[in-house]
């Protein structure tokens, strides 16, 4: 670990020197500043750790003194320094863990009604509101990319983008099957129904990260479906893209121009293709590591929302909250914080094996 820290600090000093020589090369300066910002927390924590080690060494020297008062002070200093040093070592190990390069990216969230008919679609709308409220709490923005509503306030499917620093690092834990247990508003006999909604969280992917040959796709243009009246598009602006190698189909019709719908559809397709490759990589290289937290697979039941008991349970970490109204209003950190900590603990354990 110390060798890594020395190398990172040397690079940090080198970047500072290079920044003084960039002149008017603003692109180079931006790249260097970004790299410096990424490693600066490690460097600052390393210097704090080094200072604590130096204080410990000085205290150990004082222990050899004949003066009883000096030795007593040294013993007190050592008692105080040991937990500080251990804490700094833990923080540094955490900072040195490989980070998911997608963590700081915007995300594309896809919510789809599952089993349960209208009740499932209505809950899909509630989950959309939950993520919208969570984004507001984080000062992120939400932009709907595509939607297929039921006409009674629910969604068969809604796809939206969340824009904000670190959006993927927080929302990636939401991928999976969300189960709701409650009495539907349409149920006259008061029986509790169980419905499901599927959530997929995909990092926004740049064109440079994944390129899609034109020969791999087919683009169809059709008229957007609207609610009637002024909402009906007279021109064909909706776009459907079929990806031949995977069979994926993406349709966008909410924008007023073909180009905007095409760009959105391609953005969703890139994110899905990247996610497919990432899921394969995780399956091949890290099959055992996420056994406790869960893989985030679409088919995995991750959370149950039990309305009669006002309880939400995350099955990956066996954590429950009895504040169902608060969670649905965007108070998701009770689960996301724990999931992040468990994942980090597992990675730390794996790095020490």
C-alpha cells in the first residue's frame, strides 16, 4: 500500500508541475486538473497518515527517556495515536480500491410494469416519483426520454435520464425487481395483491465508449401516438431502432423531431449494449464477490414494499424501514448507504485475501 501511495503522490506533484507549463493548452489543462482532482483526496489523506506515523515514532523515542513525566506523556500520545493511525489506514485502503469508471456518470433509468396489470403500472408511476424526489434531494435533474402510460395515472414503461455528479454511483443499486403488497384502489373486497415492477439503471455511455455500426441497426420512422387533439403528430417523427446482433429494440417518440428522437434512442441503445457487456464481465470475473449484496440482475427481487405493515425490506442486506411514505418521497439513502458500505467492505476483504 505504501508503494502505491508514494507513486500517487509523485504523480500528484508531477501534475502540479505540468499545470504550470500548459500555457494556453486549455484541453490539456482540463485533463490534468481532472486527474489531480481524482487523486487529491488520496494525497491529502496520505500526508495526514504520514504525519501520524511521525508522531508515533517521536512518542516511541520518548518512551526511552528516564524522565517519568515524559514517558507518561509518550504513553498517552501512543494510546491516542493507535486508533487514529488504524482509522487512516482503513480510509486509505478504501480510497485505493478500484472505482467503477461509470460512477460519476448520468444514468438512464428504465421502469417497466411487471405482474399485476393496472396495479403494477400504478406502482411504476410511484417509483418514478420516488426517483424524481430522490434526484431533487441530490440537486440532480430528471429528463423523461420515453413513456408509455396507461391513461389512469400508471406507466407500462417509462425511461428517463438523471443528470448529476455521482448519479450512477447511488442509483445503480436500484436495478432489479421491486415487489409491492397492498390493497389496490380498484379492489372492492379489500384483498391484498402482490405486483412487481422491474427497474434497470444504466450509465449514460458516450459514442467513443461504444460504437454501433450502421450495418448492425435498422431505423424505422412512424407517427407518434398521442392523446388526441393537439398532441397528435401529423408528421412521422417517432423512431424505432432494431439492433440485429442482440435483437434489442428501442423506440422514442416524445420529442418533436426525428433527429431528437433518434439521438435519444441511440443513447438508450448504447447504454443497454454497454450494460450487457458489463454484466458479462461481472459474471466472468466477480461471480462470487457480490453474493451478499446481490448482483443487480433484472430478475432478482431486491425490495418489497408492504403497505399494510408500512414496511419496506431490502432483501440483499436484510434491512427494513417502517417509513414507507418517506422512502416513496425520496428518502432512499437508508438503503443506498448500507448497500454501498456492504459492497465496499466486501471489496476490502477481497483485496486483503
